[in-house]
């Protein structure tokens, strides 16, 4: 089913009410914010979107996931700028210095698409290439799907593109959880996950980041950590690695301080509300059920990232769902935080792909 055959409802500037294994980076090096970035806030349908930009040239818009911020792209901003791109990383609505609407429904997918359109307009650009990681990946994918006139290419990190299916998401996730509760369903009730996280944000973040890293080990010391289901009566943090005092090689104390300071100030509700809209998204996007994403595309996943395994069928379906896919890469030994765990490798793959794209129209 082609995207052009879809019915006409599309978000405008406002929302309605060859897989390859690659060697690892030797080190991510010390992490510091890029020194010459520009911070600004622009008007968007939900209030304002804070963004950080560096460089000039074709616009590359980067969208982070949970629980992250613009800072998740700190390694990509200078690399893209140095190669002739206008690199822009946003705080997704609900995060950082961006607006945080109170209503859960304000975090539906259509609202995030409208925010990205507003950023593009505010920056005075006609088109952009969009890149997303974790929740930012489906946000980027749907932004490109719904507004192909504005977003001409899309790179997806960690979470592969999967068109809207025929089953309500929370029902499908209930089946995935089995006798336990799948983490997305665990996040559904407002206040429940917040009660687990917010008494000690820094420690929770340290455990969550560590548990989804490529070098993570389960509390038993055998196998990889399972942070995607919760035992009856338990919490997600029950599954964290027992030693979270030693940070993963990709995360410095300064990095953790930055994230913790952001979430101590803002709380986690804005980020968690994205999960609380999965069924609403399923209803909103009914007109695009099964729709392929036809723009030039790139996928980068981690060998030890759960979406690489439990969404393996989505990756196999790329010839149908991503007919414009240039290349797909699974980074050996890498976990969930691909652009932070393997910055040099991700930068190389991104730049090779960007430089292969047709020149933007004048």
C-alpha cells in the first residue's frame, strides 16, 4: 500500500484536539557538551521546543528517546557540523527546557510530528533529514511518513520501523509479558513509574542506563539484563545490575550529572506520557495502517539491544516497509544507547549515508 494512496488527514503545523556487524569503538572518550552550540527555544503547538544547533548546511534534525535529552546527541552535533550540516538536536516535548503540557493526550504521536514541523518552520528551512533514537525513532519515522514533503530522509537508531498493526498495542504488549508485565504496560498508569523513579532519580537513571548497555550483566551475573518485564508486585529497578556504582564506559559522572539534574528539575512524567499514548496513536494512525516509509532510510541497532531481538520480524520486513533503505547495521557488542556507546562508528555510518543522499532542492 503506497503512502500516496492514503486518505488526506495529515498533521500540519498543529495537531488535532544488508545487515552488517561492525567492530566496536575502542573508546567513547571523555564527554563534555560541544563548546560552540547555540541554544534557543522556538514556538510549537504545545508551547515551545528547546533546541541546540551547530553548523551550517542541510538541516539534520535529531530526536532523542527515553530518558534522555538533546545531550544524547553531544557526539553527533560537532561531527555533523564539521562535515557541512546544520545539526539540530531538540528536547522532545516533556523534556528539558521544552514545554510540558499537563494532559496525557498532549504527548500523542501527532503532537510530536507537529512539533518537528514547527521546528523546521522556525529555523526557516524548507526540508530536513530526520534522525531518531529509541522513542525518537518512531517519532522520526512517523514525521517522515506523515510529512514526506518536508522530511526527505530518515535514520532510525535502535527501534526499527514497524507500520501500525491490527492489534491494539497494550493488548499486544500484554501477550509479550506473559506471566509478567511488559514494561510499556507497567508505564501506563500515571504516577506508578514516577513513584519508583523520582525518590532517587540519579540512582534510577544510573541503573537504567547500565542495564541497557552492551556490557550489562544480569544481577545473577549470567546473561543480559531483562528490563522489559516486571514481576508481579515488583518494579523495573528490581532487574537493574547490582553494581551501578561503576558506570559503563560510554557514560561519565558528568554525563550522569547532566541527565540527573535535568530530570530532578522536570520529573519523568513528560517522558512517560509518550508511552501512555500508544493506544491513542493506534487510533490516530488508522489511515496509515501498514504504510511503508518510502524516503531514503538508514537503520542502526545494537547486537545486545532488546528491540533488535523482539522486533526481529520488523527488521526482516524492511524490504517491504522501508523500500528506500540504504543500509542496515547491527553493531557487534553494542547495547541500546548506540550513538553514545559507539559515537565514532555511528558518526561514520551517519555521514556516509548523509553524503550518499541527493542534494537538497534549492
